[in-house]
C-alpha cells in the first residue's frame, strides 16, 4: 500500500507513529526531572538512581538492532503495536513500584517496549508512504517528535508536582491505549518479503549480556569493591559477552552488524564521535536536574523549564544546520559543534547554590543548544551517507545503539568518578563538587569528539545516491539530542 501525503490515512499514520515514539521520548525527559523525588520517596542511593536510568537504557540499547529486523520479518505494525502495549504495561508497573528494586525491573521491561516501538515508527513511515512523500513524512515525524521532547521537561515537572512521580509513568497507559486504537484504524501492515530465516537472536542476546555485565560492574564496583564476587562475575560476563558478540559478527553468514561497514573510515569515525559526545551528554543531563533541584532549590516544573531553550534552539536551527552540512560538507560542524558543547559544559560550572538563572544558567543552556545543533543532524546524516545503500537500516540502528550505549556508560561511571556515592546527591555541597568535576570530564570528552571529527570525509554527501534506498537529507535527521539519532531508516519493499 502506497499512501500519499495530505490524505486522511496519511495524517492518521503520521499521528500514530508520532504518539508512540513521542511517548518513549517524553518518558526519558520526564524521568530525569522526577529523579530527585523518586530518590527521596524510595530512599534510593546514587547507585539506585543510576539503575533507574540505566535499566531502561540497557535493554533499549541492547535490543534496538534486533527489534528493527523483527518488524521487517513478522510485520511492522504488529511489532510496533506489541512495543506500544509492552511499554504501556511496563509503565503501569513503574508507576506502582513500591521500592527501588521493582522500579528498576519495571524500567528494564519498559526499555524492551521502547526498543520495539522506536525503530518501528520510522519503518512504518518508510514502508507506508509513497516514495516521493517519504522524506516529507520523516521530516514531519522528526519535527513533531521534537516538540514532544521539548515539552517533556515541562510536562514532567507538572506531573510530579501535581501528585507524584508515579503519574509520570501512569500517564503512558491511556496514551498507549490511544496509540493501539489508531494503529488498528490507520496503519497498514507491511513486511520485507525478501527476508528469510530467523533473526540473529544469539548475537543480540550476547550483546545484551555484555552490556548488562559491564554496566553492573561499573555501577556496583564503587559500592561493593572490585574484588566482590558479584562484580567479578559481572566483569567476566560483560567482557566475555561483548568479545563473543564481535567474534560472531565476523563468522556469521548474515551478521547482525556486518563488519565490512566499519571498513569505511568516515562511518567508523562518525560513530566514534557519536559515542564520546553522547557519553558527555548523558552524564551532564543526569546530573543537571539533580543540581538544579537539590543545590539551587528549583521545583520540578522550574527545573524542567530551565533546559527548555536547548530543544527550542534545536527545533529552530537543526534544519538549517543539516542544509549547511549538505552544502559545505559535515566536517566543519562536526569539529566545531563538540568544541562548543565543551565550552557550554565549562560555563555550566558556574551553576551552584545561589546562582542566577539569567546570568549563570541561561547562557550555558543557550551555548549548549547551539553546540547540539551543529552535531546532531549532521552526524546522523554522515553515518547514513557513509554506509552502503543496502546497509541503511543497520547503519542507523548501529549509530543509535552507540549513542544510547554512551549515555548508559556515562550514567554508570560518572557519579563514582566524580565522587558522588551513597546519598551524597542530597547534600548541595557534595553534589556541587561532584557536578563540577563531572563537567570537566564531560568537556574533555566533547573536545575529543571534535578532534575525532577531523577524520570525517568532507565529500561524504557528494556521491550520488543509489535509487534504492533513499537516504534522508541531513535536515530530516532532527531528533532529540539526548535520546539519540533516528533509528532504522531502511529501504521499503512494498
């Protein structure tokens, strides 16, 4: 079925995919704002807060590659709807969780739902819309999805203050019900009839075990000690799982991540850039909401609004940034953008108890948003342009998984490295000290990203695209900078 832009069905399909993916994006920003209240009510330590964030990111990053192929094989609408139902049900469990352990378990389940629905939303647009309208549909999805990310902090703050942090999760249940109804009403089923055999569950499982083990070791080692049996087992599982995963990709006939993709220098370099920059972003965004609420005394709603200019700047300027990259090449923006982010992180160091929003917080936020504008759309477009056409879907999935893994590791490592352990996050003095140490680390990471970008081939957009598949223009790759780049843009077989 080929849907044309402007028809009622087209509007229905677009709205359905935006509601589902927007629910997942909104949840990420809402949880960040709610984190201090969650910690206070559940009496959670820093490690507990880390797991609340990393539990979701872990399952999401581990499964996002395999999730896209499940939709291609078994039906994109079917897998998307399963993801929405799963996300809604696990959100209910999150909202009812009586303690930190059960909340973490529910968040892990929520990440599974997010992995199923996130790539599915773009795959549905790619397979449903007429070829001449796909770029427009993806652009609309990106822009309207970005609005969901923009209002997320405000919505999160209002929900937390209106009743409890639990409402931030429970609100997903009616949204999921609406999304299921619209999926049945508007979204046509589609699958890749050329795919045969089973998806590579083994590789996906090994990747998940590797990431889980590594994350557990990084989070628990500062508390338990490196010699603790649990930490040692986690290290063995983490290293063993990841090494085995990489080895299998070289040996399998149809690997989950084809190794030949990394023979292209620009593909490898742009993914390395993604990793270090998104690691820096993940660390800062976690600690930012804590610093504003604990050290500066902001209410959740005000803390959410404080970072709103970042997303507004990205919404207003990302399309321009993408067009500039396509005209002059991406290297300049990918070098300068991370350096601007590094400067913003140094400006963030002025944010401490008693700091003024207008003179200390806002300037740093504005510079931060400008840096993200230079990086987010161009780096995603560069990754897609540097991969072969037949690997378009895998390339976007790899880049998204790498971005989320960077955020995962930042949340796991940064608190302990900066001296934030136990319940120190409730002490403004201890938190401010850790905040400033973390900012220096993240600024260095961002600056390293700018140096890495010197290896990007500046004519990567110059090669004429093949007829199939069509890659989005850089300006169509707008997405929430903290969440990660767009996922699973792959050729349609309609």
